[in-house]
């Protein structure tokens, strides 16, 4: 009988050690996955800003080639077609017109399609491109080249 009691106590002690260890391992794995996910979100957000800047630079080149005229477009696809020859090829095969934060194309402002930049009174407050929902802080590219809504960065050649 005594051996059954000690065996029972041994199992209780064993369970008291194993259960917290299993919970700890699960918590560590969950924390690692959460940190990895947060890191991916941050990297995609920075990439979205960089892509918007690249598109803004392409738009400036287009304006120079067409004496201040903006391209004519009606949606994301025609906007990309109009500017794709001005966007440098990326080595990672990423389409800069697709927002990595939500895998949707950026939304161009069709209100300024085909307009002459010289006739736009305030380029600094004229949106050109924005993110589609869902987003945490929406990124917006303005006609003068600045981006609002994200971490301030400016990448110029």
C-alpha cells in the first residue's frame, strides 16, 4: 500500500512540474510568433512608404516628360499602366503598386487624372495615392511628393 501512496505523490509532483513547463513553452512560442508578426507588419509598412515614394518619383518623371501633365487613368490598373515604365524594376519581383500591408493596389485619386500640374493651386494638399482599408494609419501620397500617415521618411535619388 505504501508504494501506491508514494507513487501517487510522485505523479502529483511530476504533474506539478510538467504542467507549468508546458504552459511556459506554449507562452514562449506564442510570444515569438507575435513578435515575428509585429516585425512583418512594421516591415510591410515601411515598404508601403517606400513604394509610395517610388510611385511619386515616377509621377514626377512623367510630369517632366509631358510638360506638367498628369497621366490619364480611371482606376488602379490604368494608373499602373501609365506609370509602369517610370518605375524601376525591383530585384525582389515585388509590384510597387501593390500595398504589402493588405495585398491590395494603392488607390489613385482619379479627380486629378489628366490635369496640368501647373493649374493645381495647392500640390501639397492634393492627394495622389492612398492605401485601401484596412489600415492602422492610412498612408497618403500628395502631389508635391510628401507622404502623410506613416513614419516620416524621405528617399530621394
